[in-house]
């Protein structure tokens, strides 16, 4: 059979999935090497966490002050999960590499950017399992000298965009509900803040302002990346935090939450509903909302030179660097 004529299971401008299992990705496939970034003074390197799966993280260390106290002050550990609908992207992509260099330089954090396995080749829960592995590894501070010498496991920040923001929510729920003595984070590790940038959520019932075609496309995407979802579909609590039977949002780890969206983001309605649900849940932390007027999903990564990208970056840096 002509490969070009094979039946499509999923066809979009970003990627295609063929019936024979082949996946064509048209976005987020470029990569760049870690190293010293002269523009920001940030140094990065890759560390493989699991040789069998290929899961790795890219660590980012900001420039440390000169003098006798160089490196003595421990830095917050920012664990970042890239976007791409759990299907696209990489911690090694030029786009995310540049974004993390900027954040690390300006916010003064030690970042751990996670390269989790992608669906549909690796369906859910692979992305969540890999992300928890990386978060636990970072929180232990024993896997790399940068973490052991400079990281503060008592100040762990979670951040991500789109599908990565979905992972942030799930990691915060897992950190808040798992026992330290069994399958939780190491003793002394504290998830303090969570940052969701243009999060990817879904659900069977519409929320105020949500377009019907958005729910339709999310149903198709989730069926592709989570084929064994126990019949829950888009009401799987991992995709719909407000679904019946989902863990209480009061269980979210952390004391500060920032949810960001954009006026023309297809996921804005769900992001706003999530923010309101957290505020109304009795969660004891402080929840904040930022909406970028006139902008679309992921604009700050695709066009970092835009005015609203600078506004968003300033807010992100302030959120991460505030006492």
C-alpha cells in the first residue's frame, strides 16, 4: 500500500497519525544542544533519568554572583513541563530552550525541564509517570551536583504550558495526595507554587464561553492519547479536574497558583472555569488569574517579541521570584 494513501486516524496542521501507527509531526521537532548561553549567562546540561525509556531532563543554572558567598544561597527548583498537547514538543527544542534561559536568568531559579514520552506512541499515563519521576528526582536533590549544591527542595515550583500545564495540575494533585512515607515526594520536599500557562483541559459538559468545536477536537485528541480511559473520555479527571469523582481541588499542593490564558485562546473558557473552581474549593492558597488581551494560545512562545509576551513574562518572573 502506498503510505501516502493509508487511512488517517488523526489529521491536523500540527501532526498526523496513520492507521498503521506512523506519526508525522510538523511542529516542535527541532532541537538544540545545551550549554552556556552568552545572552543570559545561563548554563544548561542534559541528564538521562531512565535509559530504558530515554526520559531526560535539561537542567538550567543561572549565573552565580562572584565573591566568597558564590553559590551558598540555595535557589528555588522550577520543574517545567513543555506543551504540545502531550503529542508534540521537547525539552530540547529551540523554543523552550530560549524560554527557559530567559526565565532562569530573570527569576533566579534552578530549572528542570522535563522531556517526557509523547503520545500516541506512548499513551497516557506515560507522560504523567515520566513527569512524576522527574519531579521526584529533582525533589530528592541527589541525582546531580547542581541540585545538591544549589537547589532548595523546600521551594519547588511547577510550571508548564498547554499540555504541560495540564501536567502541572496533575503533579500538584499527586504531590498533595500521595503519602511521603510511600509513593509521595521525599521528606522535606515542598511544592510551593504552580504556574499554568494556557492549560489544556476538557470535559463532556460545556462551560461558559466554550465553543462546541473545541470540545469536539479535544474529544478526538484525548481518545488518541488515552485510548484506555475506562470509558470516561474527556471526563477523565486528568483532563477534567472538575469531573465527577475527580480529586478535590483542595488537595492541590502549594500555597500560590497563577493561571494564565489569552482572550482568543481556544482553552480560555476551561482555564477560567478551573481558576474559579480552585478559588471556590476551599483551597487554602492564593489563586491569581492573568488574561492577555487580543492574543491566542501559546503566543508568548511563538512570538516572544510581542508586547503582551513581555507583559506575561514580567508577571511570570514576578510570580516565581516573589518572597
